[in-house]
């Protein structure tokens, strides 16, 4: 994920993850508590991305 954030598009779990999406996921992940980080990390990548965008959108 951190490689994708650095601008290197990566295929993770069969889904292409761009830098913007990776950044969104890592922003939410890094701000979460350790217990929540475990839950986030266990999600499939598509759900993880959707969750991250919803959390970031709710901050607006």
C-alpha cells in the first residue's frame, strides 16, 4: 500500500490501487487505534477503499 501511495500503482488483491486511493486508506489507517487498524487490515481491498473514502468524506 505504501508503494502505491508513493505513486507506483499496484495490484493488490486483484484490484489496481492508485496513489490517491492508497493515500486515503493509509490516512485512515494511520489515524486509527491499533484495535481498529487490525479490523481495517482484515478487510478486502475494495471494502477498505470504500470505507476510507466514507470516513474522509464525513470529515468535510
